[in-house]
């Protein structure tokens, strides 16, 4: 108890373990997202947040929060 949704931040490392489920967004245009740069991919959380994550490092390079 006392835990809420993760607080995503640019420059933070995305770790799959320990977070609520997130999903890789393959149809980024269908979600109104720009194409990810080479070596990055979009993830979507159950809360509707979108994370642009670097494949090699797991660093969140951009995000769109649903607030």
C-alpha cells in the first residue's frame, strides 16, 4: 500500500520489472505519435502514458503523460 503509478521522467531508466504492465506500441501513428528514432521504441502504460525508450540503455528520452 502507499504505492501509486510510477513517476516517469526523461533521463530515468525504464525497468520492466516492478512496474505495472506497459506495452510496446507498434502502431505509433494510430496513437498520434511520431515515428521513434532509430534505436528507440514507444511503450504505453495502462494509465495511458507514452514513453520513448532507448533500446540499448533503457533510458526514457521522451514522454507524453496523460494528466
